C-alpha cells in the first residue's frame, strides 16, 4: 500500500478554483463550471432535478441506456416527457429532433447524450443544438463519453448544461465530475421551486455559496485525492494537446473498426454508419451462435489488461466493446485487442485472418 495517499493537507479553495478554471478551459467555455464531488451521474441528476418540474415538458432523446435513465428522472420530477428513441446502432438526427419540437411546442427542456460508451454511437450535437436553440428550450448534454474523445464545443453549440466525467477518454478519476451552466440554465433552476436546495444534488447551492461568493469558501471538504487526480489528468491532456488526444481516439476507433472488418469470422461493427460511431469505444456484434461473454473471456485469458468488455444488460450476449479510454487509445492496444479477438474466434472454430486485421488497422492508423 502506498502511504502517499494518506495524511494529505486539505485542498484549499484557491486550489479547487484553479482546477475548475482548467476544466473550463478544456471545455472552451465561458459559462460557470462547477466540479461536483461524485461520479457524473451526480451532476446529471442534479441538472434534471434542477431543470424539470411538474408542468414542464421535456424532450428526452434516447440513443442508449443513459437516455433511458434520464427519462426516469424526468418523470420522477413530475415533468411530462416526450421520448424520442432511435435504434442504438444509429444516431439521432437534427431533423428528428426538430420534428419532435415542432410536434410539441411546449417542450422547454431537452436532454441528450453526446456519445454513448455502452452502445458506441455518437450524436451530431452541433446541428441538434441549433434546432434546440431556435425552439428556446434549455439544452442538457451528457458529454461524459465524448469529452477528450471528439470535439466538444458547449458554448458554440448552445449547450446550457454540459456534464463531463474524467473516467473515459480523459483517463482520469471517476469520483469527481463537472458541469458547465449557462445564464439561461441558472435562471431556469432558480425559478424552479422544486429544484434541490440545501442538498447534495443542488447546483444552486454551489452557485449561491461558492460562485457568487467569489469561490472563497467550499461547501464541504473536497475529495482531495480525486481532485488531485483530476488536476493531473487535465495537466496530461494539456501537455499532449487536446487535439492530439482527440485524434488518437478517432484513430483508435477507425483502426479497430477496419481491423474487425478485415478479421472476418462473422465479427461486425455494431454501429452501422461510420459517422455515427463514437471515438470513445468501438462496439462489435459477435457472430451468430457465439456468446459475446465467452469471446471476451477467452480474449482476456491471453491478456487481462486489454480494454475488452461484453455489452451490458440486454446486449451482454451479442455485443463486444473495445474501449479506447485515455492511454488505451493507442495503436498497440488496438492491435493486441484485434489479435486476442482473432484467437478467441479461432477457438470457436471461426475462420479468421488476423494478419489482414492488423494490416487494415495499421493502414487505418496512418
Ligand atoms: C460512462 C458514462 C457515464 C457515467 O456513468 P458510469 O456508468 O458510472 O460510468 C454517463 N453517461 C455516459 C453517456 C457514459 O458513457
């Protein structure tokens, strides 16, 4: 055990504020950024409970399991919820969002997931933001799986509430998260009598006691280890360059997709169209008759450090995820993952061409 993790001095308010500024810079946002002391589901729930109330109507875009969770919270808040669900192997289009808004002019809140690590798809937020802005609704975006994996421009895209976590492409800690909040969103939350106040879920508490007070006094003892890890993680991204980190994730996804197609054996990309495929994780469909969990277990038996995981819930038997989180977005990890999947498929009696897979991945990586 390392005792370097113990007996730390408390993190000062100034230090906390400086980490917030660096996260804001990473998001390129001029809005207020608050770091929340919990995994990203904390600010996501805080945003929904702050923005939704009986009498409000929310458009909840469902492109994967997180969208389903948001719908449940929205309904729990008493909001009327219009669910716009698309098959998880695709992305939603701005036209679909526009049509839903036109059919329900009373919509005043829109929740959307940018990229879904669980299903491997990503949505065109810039175009969607335009139609949401034209309609005038408050726009919440779950960018946990997109930050540092693909371009994320909350201000330019008109995102009012942008939630990130560090545990995916940022390669950082899971125990803290952040949300940027626009002036419009603050007005909406402040005017909502049902918004959490005096609560761990409250964004408003942070506005009133932390931001409006000049970021001098924290609400409670900060999670130092997580904050220091977040600072280290942002520092590492700054030194590599955010654009370089993003392009590394794009290449890892493209190379994995190309390699899987060349591998054969019945492995196919789960997300049909390339523009809909998220750079944070490549999801693959196991061949008919092969259980994805067996395939992943076999692949991990050769190298347990590979970022391979079977799909969650209903997708467990058919989906294989190759995660490209942080340092795993590398040519080496992509090649090793393809080789291990090739071995596992061969073990199931499938005809595969591992050399072609590696060639295709290398070619794509260039
Ligand atoms: C990973 C992820 C989160 C965070 O949730 P965990 O299940 O705790 O990792 C939230 N939203 C999206 C879209 C994610 O991919």
